[in-house]
C-alpha cells in the first residue's frame, strides 16, 4: 500500500481502483463503472473520469506543496514521511547569461559559437526585446520574429481536453450523472 503512489500500475490496480470507487460513490460522485483506465469506454464514464482526473491532480499537488511547506516551517513530522531536498541542478539566471558566457569564455577559452550553442532562445523574450527595440506592440513584433525565425524555430503543440461550456466541475458531474 505504501508504494501505491509510485506504482506504474496504479491506473489499473484493482485494489486502488476499488478504494477510489467506494470513496467517490460514498461522496455521491458519479463514477465510471470500472476504475481501470483502460476500462473507461463510454462517453459518460470518460467525462466523469476527466473531471475527476483534473480535480484529483490539482488537489494532490496542493496537498504535497502545503504539507512540505508545513514540515519545513514547523519542524513537525507527518507520520510515514520525511522532508527530502534534492538539487534541481546548477543553473544560471537569465539576467546573468552574458556574465556566465564571459566567465566561461575567459576560463576555458571557448569560442563564442560554442558558447552560444550551450544556450537556448526563448522566443517570448526575443519578441519582448524586438517590440521594445522597434517601438511596436508585441503582437506586431511576434509576427516579425516569426518571419525572421521561420526556417529555424520549431512550433510545438500538444492536445488536451477543455470543457466546451463554462460549467463548474460539480455542474458538469451533475449533468453527466443525469444522462
């Protein structure tokens, strides 16, 4: 049980699924017929699962942050857990990039092209700088930057679900439960 939150099979675990289903139904939430992710097949079940996934993900992230802050500030313990610190890696703040490149060039004699290869460009920052330099609105600068970087920049994309109507999660669940 203590490894449930780390298990790669949590999405299809019958024990975890049964617990979540019983608790959610006890709270009056409409639930899919089966909890296993690969067993969600009907549009109704998919809608319920989508709402619950967002709510549970948001709630769990808030709980983890608040509990870590609580332990750090109070010094108290939460039974079964310990506060762990892990480095997120050495990084150079954006406003110190030029200083870091200068220091690396001086210390290691690296050519400028090699040093620039260590950097990534944030298009939003280029847009802001271009807008300021040209004295144009950011929307205009964005188009200029898009044209200038057309053969270099890569546009990413992702797919995700958004609600079609401005409904609260509770209202959406009621609507789905009535179907």
